[in-house]
C-alpha cells in the first residue's frame, strides 16, 4: 500500500455523473503524491479496472444504475483486497451508511466535503486510516450506544422464524420491496413484520435492528 513516504498513491474514481468524475479528477491531479489511474461511470467498469490496476484508493459513488456502490464495494474488495474504498456520496441516510460500511468501505464522505479534506482522506485511506463525515460518525456512535440497550434479548426465542428471516434481510441491506420479492410475500406484510421486529427489539428504526442482528450473531446462524 502506498503511503506518505514518497510513493505515489493511485486512485480510481467511480461515479455515474461525468461532471462529478471530471471535477474530482481535475482536483486530485493537482495534488502532490496522488495519481488518478482512471475515472469510470459504473460498478462493472470499476471491478474490471480494479482487478487490472489494483488502485490504492477507490472513490465510490453509492447510487448508480445496474450495480450500486454497495454491491460494487463488496465485489471490489474481493477482486482487489488491497484497495481501500472511500464512499463519496450525497446520501447520509442510515440505509446507505451501514450497508456501505458492512460491504467493506473504509471511509464515508459526503460530496460537500472540502477539497483539502478529500485529499487528506485519500492519503489517510492509503495508510488504512478511516475518515467519516461528522454526520455519519454521529450515527455510528448512536447505533453503538443504542445497541447496548437490548443486549439481554434473545432473538432466537423471541422472534418468529419469519421475523428472523426478515431481520436477516434487513441486516443485509435489503429494502422492503426486495424482502417481499425474496420471501414471496406482499410489501404490506413485510412492513408488518418490520414493525413487529422493531417493537420486540425495542429499537427505533431498521438500522438499529440491523446493528442488533450483526452484533447478536443472527447473520451467522441458519434458520
């Protein structure tokens, strides 16, 4: 992995908006010690180039057609484990933050980030150091604190088998419509299950439920 000791840090930019790619590239190419290998507009292109070029750092957009940034990050970490992924997005909602981090993203920045902060985050990522936007960091801390409240709850005895299935899919980042499709049930039924799960776990939202599922081993046991 490249570092600040003189080696050039190589970067791959992934965003489906050409103007964003061009702007980020133009800035990074003015920064000493940083080299942009390529900028691409899709997750599939990112995977192909990452496997070929093994960039030190990948700047990854989240919302893209065909393959979103979460799936692209998950696959990219498989084809190029050395590459560190920085999410660079406009979205800071829970349903984007936690799936991206679980997929292997090291850092999470919003597109209103100061240019010097972006360059700094790239250099830190090359050293394996994470940078989280303050709003994102606050959510992560809140989830870690809130997760302790339900530590004594046993999901395997308190939740039905169907609720456990839904909880696993929530923790895997699936939306209500995706859960409905996977389990061949209506979206209305999914919403009912989600409501029951949140009530039983004593959590406020599906992100806290997902954190609970990962922490308590729900994702590591079979139904």
